[in-house]
C-alpha cells in the first residue's frame, strides 16, 4: 500500500532549472516521477565482465591473447 506525503524542500534556482530540463528530457509528469527515475538509475547494478572468463586461470585467459608473430 503506497501513500503520498507532501514535503517541501529548498533548492537553488540552478537546481530547479536542471530539474525542469531533466523532467522534460525524461518526459515524466512530475518531479516525484523524475526523482524515482533518477533513483532507479543510481541503484541499477552496473554491468561488468567480472567472472566472464568462468573458472579459467589467468594463464589460460592470457594464453592466446596475442598472435605468435606479435611476440618478440
């Protein structure tokens, strides 16, 4: 069950200008909706390649990194 509570915050003119631009850019109807979008972007886990090599050792991963003719 979601409830709504009105809260007033003080922000600078520069910040409100940026918020208005972002609200238009993300095409959301309110600052609350904009803040929800921004929060989701911050909380979204970053995609990494950690573990992409599976259980290979570093030696196995680097083994064929360069061609033979590339080596001195």
